[in-house]
C-alpha cells in the first residue's frame, strides 16, 4: 500500500514538473471591436504589468486573458511582445495561429509560417509540422 501511495505522489510531482508550457487556447471567443485608443490603453497596461512580472509564463497568461475577452488586436500585440521579448514559444505559437486564421489581423500564411519556423528552430516539433502543413496548403493555391 505504501508503494502505491509513493508512486501516486511521485506521479503528481512529475506531472507538475513536466508541464513546461501552458496548453493552447482551445475555445475561440467571439471577437469584439476595439478602438485604437482602447488598444493603446490595454497594451500600455499589459506592458506595465508584464514588466513588473518579468516572467514569460505569467505575461502569456495576461495576454491569454486579453485574447479570451475577444480583443484579438490587443492580444496579437501582447503575444508579439512576449514572443520577441522573451522568445517564449507558446506566445509565438499563439501569434502564428492568429496570423494563420486572421484573428485580429488580415490572414497572413507567410508570416504564420515564419513564426512557426522560429518556434521550430527553437525545438518545438509541433511548430515544425504546422509550418510544413501551412507551406503545403499555401503552395496548392
């Protein structure tokens, strides 16, 4: 019995250590319209909060909250700041997804492929597949 408890506890501990990146956003919210002034204010606030946190994971969670509110324009800017500033793969992937689907910006497959390729070059195998698949789809058009 003691071995079972130790094994279960070890599993919980390892599960917490293994999860390196947050999961992707699985539900796409309804987009909302925001003015340039609202976007600027939201990004200024995001930048201020993220600068205090100095942690890519926590900054991405802030950007995820913006995305989940439906403000895709502000979320794209926030993800771009995290991707370029921290070179944080989950933020880069979310930004690439947004370009691939045209969320908050015009759909741009070439930019999505470029961002996925950057994530791929930094060791994210899923991004390698996504870049390759988008290239193939884009070449068929």
